[in-house]
């Protein structure tokens, strides 16, 4: 064999070997396909996010804000599927039954796990039947009174209520909802006897406070325009800390009544068995989305904060909140009709 032919063959083998090594290295460094997704890259099809409340509410709007960002970062359409009913239990059951392939998730208030099991007779137990992914935001609760109420803060409201037990009333978004539970915590912390008037949603509850039919409400943030125009009185923040939207208004605890604090946290859950690689990726994408200026701005329009937690922190929040709310529901004998 001629010498130049041997060199040519050796050079061809070297190039072929380098190419093979390059492909092998690329295969090793590429993102692995999550187990349980059939070896395909995730997401391999549109992602469905189930929301247990009607379109236009805080949970739905928050989910749609995030869906837009996630669609861009994941390269797949993220669809919102509204399944309202039973304070989120219907949507939670839907996700618990879904295939754990990383293409179905739930966005709901944390009360679906922390309060609903104590309020509803159901075979669903979210702490057992769903896997938490991350928090996706928070709204605080605001003690908002009718404009005619002769009280300018929580202390004066409590004094009025104690002077005439059973004659004052508060409106809520419905029995067992977070605004109802927040006002029950307020009653417990202040030792007041105030009547509960449930409505079908936060908007009609607020409307009857504005019209003077009910004395106050624990509002999840929809009263902001009315507070700013003087059509409603903001007496205090029903939270562990002051609101960034009203930093000069003290919390209920700061006004002398510890224990009256309940934020509405919103979170994402997945069906049990969803690959951990998918859960980790979704957690990271949510955290990234919540830092975007456009997302922060749209959350602020809802009176919400784009606060996220990793999975262990989220689990602790669920455990702690569940302990407080299950105890409250039992002590106050709260029953959903």
C-alpha cells in the first residue's frame, strides 16, 4: 500500500473518531429526558393547568399571567382549564387522576390542601394525592369597613363590637373561603361576637360593605380602588406584616390583637409520580417568571405579590397553615352547607 494512501486512511479514521466522540459528548451533556416521558424531551405537547375557579377571579388571572410566561420559556402552549366547584376540590381531583407525565398541573389557593379537608367530606386528600411544586404568589387580607362605620382603626372597631355584642356583621366570599377564615381568626383574636354573612364571591361581599349592608369584610385586595377614593375604610392588615401597597397602615397584631393573620397563598401541584426532573424544571421556570417586570406589574394590579418558594419551603407552609386552619375550623365549628 502506498504511503500517502495509508496516511489518508489514518486521517479519515481520526476524523471519524473525533466526530463520534463529539456526538457522544453532546449526548452526555444534553438535558436528559425525564423518566416516564417516553424518552422524549419535556414538554412534548401543550401543558394543561387546571384552575378550580371561574375565569376572571384572582386564581384564574394569576394562572393566565404565568401561562403566558411559561409558554415562552418552555416552548409549548400552556392552556388554562377552568373546573370550578367545591372551593377547588373538583380541580384538585381532576389533576390527581391525570397521567403523571408532566403535562398536567393544578394552580389553586393553598386552602385546597390546608382547609378543605376539614370542611368537606371527600375522598380527596391533597397532602396525600398531589405533589406540591412551588408557590406562585400571595395576596394579603385587608380589614375593610363600610364608610359610615364610626371607627378609624381596629381598636375602635373592637370597642364598638364589644359594646354591642352580636349586632355587627362581616361579609365573606363564602363559608370556608380564606376571607371567611381570616375574619374568624379576627373574631378569635379580638374576642368579639360578630355575625357572619356569606356571599357567593369576594366581589358581592365587598359590594354590600360599600353599600352599608354589612359592617366590614376581610378583603383579598379587590377593594383597593375604593380604599383610595375614600369609599371604604381600611382599618388594618390581617397579615403578619404590613402591606407594600399600604405601608402606613398597621397590622391587626400591631394594633394589639395577635393571631389575626392569614395570607392567601397560591401554589402549583402536580399528579403524584410526575418525574422529579420535570418538577425541578417547572419550579425553576416559575421562579424565573415571577422576577419579570411585566409579571410583577400585572400581579400588583391584582393586589398580589409574586412570591415564590422552593418545594421544601412550600411543604412547610402547607403543614403550618394546615395546623392553624384545621384547629380554627374545629374550634369555631365551621361547616360548609
